[in-house]
């Protein structure tokens, strides 16, 4: 069974600084997709960034980037120039190419301090 | 314009009652999902439908019955509600079932069973 592990239940960062959220996953599949979703206090789940496992280049979306290490099965999220609006629960998620279900990690609660 | 909407946003009810949560998407997507987020914020898929056909049915009690009257709607009916059903229920949709297709989430319905 595929599992996704986020080992940091809580993280905090100063405004304008950089923070990295960790995610590891366990799979026997060779091709899959990885995602980071953000859930602010409003509860809305918002896609932050995605990575296709067959791509070696790390995905970036403005201030958000990932460090994808396929051999280590690691998929960390880096947030640069943190803003107060980045405060949220962040979920790492995984999806195999043979299916459509998302498997989520336990989440990391990010606090941004002014 | 709301892409994926759910009603109601909050639902408080007594044990043993029957309730429904409605979900609608105006994205023209073929595939819809129900996820459950428990009190520890863990998200897990319950069901997925593609073109009104049930595709994924996780080990969910048969008190939970999804219904898809058309591609744009996926409702969740819960019979004989139990305390353990208290959670936030998220509806999501994607263009198709392909793993590359991003899932867009609704705002969630917080169900409280007393």
C-alpha cells in the first residue's frame, strides 16, 4: 500500500524567511504524481504545486518550489519569502498513474510570524 | 464563480438521523470524489464517480451512499448517523480520471453528530 509521511506536525517561520516542509512516500510504482495542497483556516483545499515523477526537473510556482528526490522517495516543499497568508495546513499527496485517488500525508501546520 | 460547491457548509444533527450533503461542480469535469477529513485532519478518499459511474468505493460503511444524478452533481447520503461520522467532508472533481488531472476541492461540509 502506498503511504505518505509528513514528519513535521508543526513548523513556524518568520515573515520573509524561507521554510522547507518535508514529505516522504512509500511506493512500488515507478510512475506517479506528487502534490502539495494548502488548507488555510477557511478549510478550502488549494493546490500549491505538483510534480510528475518522470520529470527530473523540480517544479516551481512563484515562491513555491519542490526538492524531488526519487531514489530517496522524498518530496519537500520550499516556501521562499514567507508571507502571512502562507499560514495554513500543508498536505503532501500522491497519486499513481494507474488510478485517480489521492493519498494524503498527515499534514504540517505552518505558522508565519510577523 | 464557485467551481466546486457544497451544501450545507455546516451540519449539526443527532445520532440516528439521516442526512445528505450536496455537491455541484461547474467545471465540466467527468470525475467527482468524496473525501473525509477526521478530527486529526487526516484526509482519506471515500468514493469516486466517473460519468455517473462508481469507480472507487473504499471500505466505507454502507450507511454512506453516494448518488450522482448527472456528471455535475455527486451527493452523499448518510443513514443512521453515528458519533464517529463527525468530520469534514470534501467533494472534489477532476477533468477525467487520469492521474495527471488536478483535483479541485469544494469548501467542505463540517458534520457534527451529537
